[in-house]
């Protein structure tokens, strides 16, 4: 850009690129839609490029916008780091946050986040949204949710990824299972049992893959859509379910089920928090991410 450096125009460009919507960009920037449209028009005239064109999913960046984005995003992030330190969120004032979670996250992560919020900021309210991998990136960049905690990797330059913890797997059976009585099972024992699995995009393909690799596909007799269904299915049957171990331990505290060790390893899954990158992420979102990190800090203790 020639002439004077206008940070507001650069910020408008970056947020438009990330949200793909004039309406969403206005919400993130805290300005009116005409202000965003005016800024976009000014950028187009100055750069002699459309920058964004209408598409089925919103505004689609041109090749010139694609080329500019990484450099301009880095510049805005650098400025925000310098000046953002002076901006703090006041947790004593009423505010609301939105958190995206899977059904497993609602079992394992949500109670910890609520406890941390209660201790730090009782005036804060929380809205929980069901995790949808297809919509997650847009939900974050458009400000519909402030953070998402999930195991599927959200690979987008518009998002910031913060690893939280890793989790292995264990088997879950009814407390009074007629055959599996101990705290572990052999491969031969699992070959004699019937299994229930969770299908769909759950971020946990490990259990299905392990059953397949060990020749247990034919022993899968029930398929469900959500992990939260499993304790209700397992507790009154002789079915075996493979679930993330931390969730298994939580379910064993509230349902008549037992956790048993598997005879073979399953690669652990990494659970991460996702937030939108600056400039969309402000002091409030940074504070909320700190709450999430503190809430799960001792999750494996």
C-alpha cells in the first residue's frame, strides 16, 4: 500500500478475510456494516483489485487477497500484541461467553470450566453450543462462539490452536457384567463379547480402528451416534464400549458401569482449545481461554 498506513483498513481486510461476511466483520470490529463496506470500497480503489467476490459460502477472496492475507494478518497480530497488553477484561462485570463442546466435552470438560468460572467470575454466564466440525471454523471467526474444545483438528489459518491434554482409551462394561469381572480384559475375552461403537465424525476413530485391526468387526452388534449414549446402553447389557479413559472414569462415578484396561494400546488423542486469531480475539476471549486452560490443568491428576 502506498501513502499513509491505515491500520483500520488493514484490520478490516483481515477480519473480512476470516469471517467472509460484512455482517460478521462488523460484529467482530464493533462497527456498522456500512463502515465495513466503506472500508472495503476504499481498499478496492487503493489496491485496484476486488479483493472479495460473492460466493455460495459468503465472500470469497481473490488471488490478490490470498497473497496479501498472511503478511497483513501477521502485522495486525504484532500490533495487537504490543497494545493488547494494556487492555484487560474485568471479570467482576457481567458478561457472557459461548463455548463449543462435543457430548464428551460436556461430560468431562464443562463441569471443570463451570467450577473455574464460579471461582473467578460468578457474574459470568455461559452458553454451550454443540460441536459441529463442519461449522466450527465459521462459528469461531464470526464470533458465534468464543472457544471450542475438541479433539478433531481444525486446520485453518483463521484459528489459533492451544493443546490442552492428551487422552488414551479404556473399555466400559456394566458393573455386573456376567463374564468380564476384573479390571482388565484379554484379547481372547474381547473376541467372545459383543461390542458397541460410535459412528460418525466424533474425533475418536481410534476405537473403531482398533476393533478392525484386531479382527473384531463381526463382533460389533450395536452402533450409536453419540458417546454420551454409551453408559445407558452398557449398564443394562453385556456390551463392551471403548471410550476415552478420562470420560470412562467420569461415567463410572455416575453410572453402574466399570472401567477395564484394554489388552492392546490405542494411540492417544489430543484435545485442544480453538479460538479465532487476532484481531478478532479480544481481551475477553483471551481471558476466557485462560479460564479453560486453568480448568483442565490438573485433569489427569
